C-alpha cells in the first residue's frame, strides 16, 4: 500500500516536512551528546542488581556502571557504600565494584 500523495507538489511538501523533522532529530541527538559529555564519568556510579533467590535471603550484586554484567538500579557513591554494608549485597568480582568504596555500617567504632 502506497500512502504517499500521487502528485509532485504534495510529494515536495512531504519531503520538506520530513527534512524538517530530520533536522530536529539531529539537533536533539547533538544536544544529548553534549549533555552526556558534561555528565560525570561512569566509573563514579554503580549498579545494584537483584538476583532472585531464597525468599529470606535475596542476593544483590553491586557493579560499577560500566561493567558488562550490570543490570539494575543506578546508585551514587554514597548509596553504593551503604548498599555494600548490607549482608545480602556482594561486590562483582569482574568489575571490582568495591574497589575504592568504604562499606558503611551502623556500628559504633570501638563499641
């Protein structure tokens, strides 16, 4: 089925419209690329991946956001440190997600 107009003047109108749309899409892509360059490096964010397991003991993996295994919720450094202190969270061995993080617990030092 051909849903394009049969005459040249209307075809030119469609062409002009599509060209304008393409320019808008390219501008949006350029804007997105600029914004991405301005964002902090991906190595400073982490991903918390939930793995279904026993109901009383779920397993969660903490990954660096650039890890090829990462799937899940994005976390800041502080959130990653807090998550790492949880007994159900394990750091990914492939990306060494715990490297440079300090696990924070509710424990009082010396107590």
